[in-house]
C-alpha cells in the first residue's frame, strides 16, 4: 500500500498510538488490579463482594488495551519488540500467569458453592493481581534504566516492583471511594491516604534515577530552555499530590461530595508521570539503544497496519466508554454477583 503519510511521520504516529494504549491500560487495568490487591485488606465477605462487584463489568475489557499496545509494538517496531521481550521474558511470563490466575479466580468465585470456596478464590484473585502488578513494576524498572544489569539498576527495578503495586493499590482505593459507600468507602479513604505518599516517593525516585541514568536525559530536563519549559510538569505533579492529600483528609464529605475526584486525581498523576517518561525517552523505543525510526517496520507495512489500527482503536474506545456509561453508580447498584 502506498503511504498516505510522510514515511518519517509514520513511526511517530505509531509511537503515539502505542503510548495511548499503554497509558489507558495502566489506568484502567491499574484500578482493577489495585482492587484485587486490596481484597485481602478486609475480612468482611460482604465488603469483598462489593469490591469485586465494583470492577465486575470493566476488568476483562480493560486488558484489551494491553493486547493492543503489545500488538502495535510487535507489528510497528518488530526489532524493538524482540529486544524488549527477550530482556523481559520471565516477568512477562509471570504477568501473564497472574492475569490468567485472576481471570480464572474471578469466574469461579461467582460459582462458589460455599463461603470457604469463595474465600479460596478471593485469595487466588489477590495472588493473581499482586503477581501481575509486581511483574509490571519489575519490567518498568528494568526498562527505565535501559536493561542495565548493575547492582544499582537491579535495586532500582526492585523498588519499581513494589512502587507499581502500591500505585495500583492507590488508584484501586480511589476507585472504591468513588464506587462504594458506608464502611467500605471509609476503609478505602484510609487506604488512599496511606498509599498517596508512597506513590509520591516512587515518582520522586523515578524522577531522580532517570536523568542520572543518561546524560542525554539529564540534558533534556535541566538544560536551558527545557528546564523552564518543563517546569509546569513537576509543579503540577506536586500540586496534585498536595491537593489530593488535603481532600482525602476531609473525606468523606457531606452527601458524598467529590467522591470521584480522588480517582481522577490519581489518573492525573499517572498521566503526568507517563508524560515525563515519554519526554525522557523520545525518540528511543529501547532506551539508549534503538530509536523509533531505527526499529520501525517498512512504510508500506506501517500504512497498512495504520488503517486497521484506526478502525480497531475507536471500537475499543467506544465500548470502553459505553461500559462506563451503562454500569455507572455505586457497586451495590451494579447487580453483579
């Protein structure tokens, strides 16, 4: 197929589509993974039922964005796909095992004949959610430092492993503030208060480690005029963290006011952090090793794939939005059992 966009623009377009898919996955599957992690934080079976009900209509569709993001990486940047998957083979396998386990546990939980059976599937749902989250954190830590194998880099990857799980638990707690009420909502507010500062510490750690890992990245953030132009990004992040902390201290508010704000604030933190990483690594798709343009497929292939992506992506986005519109409201109103 003859390219209908300039060949040099096609890799950038696909990088944007891939980044959009990954960001939506991190936010959308992040909150339901977080709810799965928090499932063991309460012993009340009724509260666990409501926690599961709050993600019931959404969790399966959320994983579609991961499939799309990895698929775009494979077809648009096959060389980078090979490098990344080779370096991350074991954590990818662990992540897939975790996602499969939580999927099985979710379905069998709904058919559990006794309370003990349901508790068993709850434990497995927690294990699957935690395994997938930890694996994604390890992959992020290894990727950020360019798959460096030094002791310091491995320690950073271990820190990122825990940090991503905490971040998912935090956005999961914010989701529960929005989608539940009563005692469970109060618990979720407490979980969010505890998790916010751990998330803030993780953002600071990544912000320090990334420029130190590369002179090029350091220059992109701290040389003039970038240091001025990019100042709104960390300032907005800091302001959002302080704003969320102040709001969470006051919650729950009368008539459940502002109950969705913590979730959207957490989403904002994820987006700002993602934007910072994207700026740091552009134009590299494998940090310091492969640029978008070096790793991209042939322009003719990208053009053909782009046509399919522009058809598929709006469909996925459309049914994601539809699910949120149809299954809005508090978990007790979802009628999901």
